């Protein structure tokens, strides 16, 4: 059993240069990834800055930590300009970018509400699948033409392509069968929060990992990364370094390879003692 890598989730709420100081601090602490939520708006939080612009700026002031979205969705992004931004940031960062992708939420004070996207669960899944497949094609290049049910691309030239080959890695969020099939087919990794009403998170993750394994077997491939996004269950991840180590060990036994901790945010469910947070990072590094 290998100890999982430890990453953090940044809040795109500070303007520059304060935000730049936080991204540099994430690198100094030794986190594997510094992820950022990708939304137009999130739970009524303001200010809320753009994820891709933030990552480009963060790429310019860091040199080691990997950057990524957790997660980008079809709610408000088209695959073609998204691919263009991804390729650009991959070059700015020197190949340190990972793109987390999800189907998108339905919260009325988030992206879906802002743009009036009233899609059924089936429509959302269809859009998600087409979005991932087209993004994959455009990033691989060298030229893409596609007429889909939701997205169109005509003679899109991708050269010079990404620094990372054949393209920037995808980490796909999907707890249902279709999402797991997408992860197995197009992802280098998969992400879950382990949250399910009335159920123990570890039981949920164990069950989902078993289903993911079957999806990967059906596709004839495996995923290198299985990411757990913490902070959405009642597990005491940031109560103490000892509590973290205990939980991390349990999830490593299940097959989790990376654990994402939210940067402490006072006055919210993600509040934590910064000294504990830094001690956990130092322990992992």
C-alpha cells in the first residue's frame, strides 16, 4: 500500500497579488496539486474569480506544484475555447496542468442558475459525455471537425498541442455508471467526495471503487489516480495530524491515491486550524 498524495483546493476569492501569495504558499507546503473550483458563481459567494485565468497567473508564479480544476463542467464552457485555454495554461506551467471534469451542478445560485440551464438528469449526462469526448479529440488534434447534438467544432487546429502528450490528463468526476464509463475511457483519474445521504463515507467509496474497477475492466484499461475530495462528510480530516493520518491510511487501503483538502476558510464548514493544516502538509511532504 502506497501513502496517498496530499493536495489542496484553493478558493478563487482573493484578488491579485494576495491570491498569488497563497498559491506560492501551497507550493511551499509541498502539496501535489493545488486545485481550484471552476464556476461562474458558487453558493452565493462573492467575490469569485475565474478558474482558468487564476491558474494561468498561478502557473507564472509557481514552478513545482501541479495545477488543476476540480471540476470544470459543461454548464457554461464550450469544449473548443476550453481546449484552447487548457493548451495555453499547459504551456505557461511547463506541463503541470490536470483538468478535473464533472457534469455540473443544479444549484440555482451557481452556474446552472446563472445561465438558466434547466436540463434533466438524462440531458445533463448526454451533454457531459459529448463534452468530454469532444474536448479529448480537440486536445489530441491535429484538426477536429464534429457536429454533435450539443457542441460543434469545425476544422479546429490544435497545433502545437499540449506540452503533456498526448494531451493534458483528465480526472473525471462521476459516481454513476455513465460517469464511471467516461472516466474509464478518457480519464487518467477519477474523483469522488464519498458523500451519500445516510451512509458511511468509507462504505460509499469502497462500493464506488468496485464499480469503477468493473468499468475499467470493460474498457481494458486502468486509472492511475483515484482522488478523494474531502470536506463534504463529517469525517475529522483537519482535526489533528493524527486524525488525518488515520483516515488517510483507511482510504489508501481502499485504493485512494490522492486526498484533496480544502484550504481553511474561516466561518464555513471548511474552517480549520492553520497550524494543523500546515502540519499535515509537512507530514505528507
